[in-house]
């Protein structure tokens, strides 16, 4: 059994964040409510195998849920000591990396929170607005930009100009247009990402793609 009961998702993620050396955790459910993927951002104290074992045991003990260890994706902020980790370390020369996304409804509004990993820190951005399908997409991109602005040099800001998802060569593709305002003026930037699994994640990646080439100046 890999299904979570109603209202258990947030408690499950909270439990996972309580595992030693886990910085952030996100549980992805399929259309039937079963766990399809678990994404963990971890520090450098423990290796991936140890953390995955705790994830499996914790889900079984607290929720009666069995998960395939292969569905657990663990990314380290930096390589655990003494281990040749396959996870890429976050050095000062690397760009922010998408970690997780959470959406929660509040009446007719929705709150979107996006988390990024950058230089050993977690950047968090929040956007709140009407819960329409079209606006939900915009809020994801706006939360993403908010996370980046929290670490950007003063005098720089982002404006989400447009966002759409189109079909190209039989594939769904997220397209994002962003204006970067700086002391030097305004610059129009665009980005794209293929919707491989989840549309929200593709929107975040398209937004990152739009501004990646300017991040060395901004952060």
C-alpha cells in the first residue's frame, strides 16, 4: 500500500523533514493518491542510502505506507564526507536549483510556495491570489521570482510579463516571459521547459531558464 489518507500529505512531509539531516521534503502523488515520488534535499552529514532507509521506515511506521526505495530522490547540498556522491554539490559557481513546490487553498484563493537551493541555502518565495487555473500558473512563476529576489542585489527586480503552455511537436512546453529591471534599464527575457511529468515544475524550470544567464550578476 502506497496511498496516503485524506489530509495526511502535509503531516507526511513534516515527518520527513524531521529525519536527521533532511532540509526539505516533498511527496508527489499520482491521480489515485498513491505516492509516485519522494524528493529529499539533505545536508552533508549522512549518505543517501541511510536517509532513504529512514524515509521507508518512517512512512511504514507512521502512515502504514510501503514505498519503493527507487522512488526516493535525494539531493545533497554538498557531498557527504568520505563518499563519492552522484548528487552534484552546490558550489558558489552553480545556479539555483529547484527543490520543491507546495500549493494550499484558502477559500477562493491559493498560496504557492516555491523552494530553491542556492550556495548551501534554501530560498523560499510565496505568492497568493485567486485560485483559477490560469492564475495558478502565474502564481507559481511569481513565487519562483520572489524566491530569487530575496537573494538578488538591491536595485534589481523581476516582472512576470506572460506565461503559457503550448503543444509543440506533440509535447507540452511551458513558455515564460520576464522583464528584468535594473539600474541599467529594462531587459526582456524568455525561457522554456518541456512538461515531462508535472506542469508546475515545468513552469518553475521555464522561469529559471529565462533568468539563468543573468544570475551571476544578480546573486
